[in-house]
C-alpha cells in the first residue's frame, strides 16, 4: 500500500466529498464529486495546502487509498475510513442518529442510550483519528466536522500535541438539562475539548455548551462584551460570527468557543438561478401545475426534525376552514430519502404521506391534487428551478442547526420576488430576521405566517426578500470557512 502525502491541512468528516456512481449504460463505476457547500468552500484552502479529507466513502465495501481518486485527479488526498455493516448500524444509525441526533434536537423523538452503540462510537472515532494520523504533518491544522466525530479532537490531541484542531458542530447543541441525560456526557465533552476552537451556528448553542461545561465543573469564561451580555439576558441577536468565551483546561490549554453561522455559495446559486435555462424551467413547472395563483413549496430531508407534517397540517387547517381556496394554491413537497432503516424515520414518512393523501382526498379535484409530493433526491438544477418558481417557501423545522434550504431560496430571489416562512427554531432565523417567522408547534402560527406572506404589501415583501438576499450575499460559505480558519 502506498503511503499518502503528509498534509498541512486536514478535514475530517463523516463522509468523503465524493460518491461512488455506476454508469447506467456501461456499468462502469466511478467517483463523482458530491455537490456539498463544505467542499466548495474548503477547496481553495485544501488545494493550496496539499490538503487531505478523511471520511467514509459511503458504502460498507472495503475501499483503500488506491481505489480513491488520486491527489492529482481530485486536487486533495482522499483518505477513506471503512465502516462495516455493524459499524454502520451501531456507530452511524445507532449512536449518531438514534442517540445524539434526537438528544441534540430537543427530544422530538426519544433517544436510545445503548452501551454497545457507545462502544462502537468510540471505536469508529478511533478509526477516524488513526486515518487522520496517517495523512497529517506534525504541526498540521485539522478541522473535525460534526456530531459523529466528537471524540476525534481528543484522540488526536493525545497523539499529536502540536496540532491546531478545530471542531464545528453542524446541528444544535442542546440545553444543559437535556445534555445531562447522556450517560457519556463527560467523554463527549472531553473529546470535543481536544480542539483549540469549537464552533457553533448560533449563540444559543454556544451558550448551552458553555453553561453545560460550567455546570460540570470546568473553568469557563464567557466574554463580557455587549453582544454576550445581551445573549446571556436571553435576547436574540442576529449572529455575525464571534468569540463567545474560553474554557481553561487542566493541561494549561485554552479552548476558544465561537459562533460561525454556516452559509451557501450565494453568488453561484444566484447566478445559476437567473440563467435563461433556470427561468425557463421554472416557467415550465408553473405551467405544468396549471399556473396556480400561489405556488408553495417545502424541500427537506425526510426527517422528523424538519416539521414537514406540521406545515402540511397547518395548510390543511387553512383549507378546511376555507381561509385558502384549493383552486388558488399548489404545494410541492420534496423530501429526500434519509436514514430509512430507522423506525422514527419510517413513522414520520408514513405520517407525512397520510396527511398528503387526506388533503388531496378532501381538497383536490379529479385533475389537480393540491399537494404534489415526491420522496426523492433531485438534481440541484431542478431544485433551483423549483425555488425560482415558488412564491412561498415553507421552512418549518422543529429544530435545525442552520437550514440551508432557506438560504438557497433567498439566493434564488435576489430580485425581491417570493416570500419565506421560517421557523423560529432554526439557526437561519437568527440571521434571516425579515422572514415571516413562525412557531412550528402551533398550526395557527404557521397559518398566520402563510396568510401574511400571501397577502403582504408587495413593497414590504420585496424589501424583506432583498434585505435577506443582501445578508446571504455578504455572509456566504466562503466567509464562514475563512472566519473559522482565521480564528483557528
Ligand atoms: P441538513 O439537516 O441536511 O444539514 P440543510 O441545511 O437544510 O439540512 O441542508 C440540506 C441540503 O440538502 C440543502 O443544500 C438542499 O439543497 C439539499 N436538499 C434538500 N432536499 C433535497 C432534495 N430532495 N434533493 C436534492 N437536494 C436536496 C445539517 C444540519 C443543518 C445545517 C447543515 C449545514 O441539520 O441545520 O444547516 O447541516 O451545517
């Protein structure tokens, strides 16, 4: 086996930024880049620093470095971490998505605290740390991503004391009372604190993390500036990305805790949205739907955190009460298949499909259902056409770290058209403050936001959308990555 090139900058994430695809005609297998914003944002830093990406290739077949695209082909070193079927079940589906995911999303469903899953989580985190050790130079910068890999910073720190390590959590960090339920709470915190910089999307998450640490006896300093004083009083501020405080460790290290709200490649999305092709596809879509007065849409992974059921129930209520006429609206709901083997995901899909059927049964006509629902992954170009065609985007997550769909929608409406209904419980709501905010637990609140967005004064609607676009334009994913790495 060849020894990989040693890198000065290493990203560690659950998934590698490539997918294995099979050509339908020839049956030939190849790696295709996955379109995520993270890799786009980090590519310049990765290529200029002989960068490496450590992650799972996405299947339970064993993959070696030799099977991956070469450094020359990909511009970076791809270091695969293999997961066998049991790792996938216990580390990924089990501990990551059956325990941490529901715990961090405020117990929308019940987390399972399973010791066997925890042991597997430790083992797999060790595999990631080992793979990382193979590609890093002794004083490299390593950026560890997300809740699947909480223990990696600590494992790397023990082996390579000179590294600069960053950790970013893409999902919310829960309140101290909830986090305390976790039997392995100290291990998760200790692992995370192997980093020099720990980043969150929102002040709420950063504050929850700091207060949890303080309650467990860590020496925590929360900075005494105006913003922090305000957020400690419970005020909600638009997050702009800054240091919230420090944790003083027993080994004399200081860990910095900061807020870095993630974003999208705003200009690229906006540019793609205004091409004649996208515009024509959007017009076609509306036409095929019978040119409805209002086209509403939701675009999500099929996940119980996204509040798909809640938005459909709110729409159903408006239709049942006669507040909205079925002839005036079409709602498109696109749900990407996700974590389908987990029971909570199966149940949430069934609930969504039931309400779709009921709405169409009660309010559709022979030729036209009110809700068009697809359970599929769409190419990004189709998503852009959908965003562009949509008058009213519904993002009603019960809890969401950020929610990039909201930002993608805004970037497709740089001309001020459209409207966004946005849940208060998303990270995006701390930034896109001009959206029609709603409480997704209350169908009347979603209903009111929909009505306001539909009936709003055109000038006010335009003003809101343009203000949000300006925010997303300036605070793009590049800004996010740069501010984190500069701080690190
Ligand atoms: P997710 O929970 O996956 O991400 P989100 O931020 O909305 O949620 O990102 C979803 C992405 O998938 C978007 O870029 C969207 O375009 C794409 N997508 C959604 N439905 C699709 C479909 N049917 N077909 C194709 N693409 C689709 C986690 C956290 C979020 C956080 C992100 C980034 O849960 O809170 O914003 O990470 O940190």
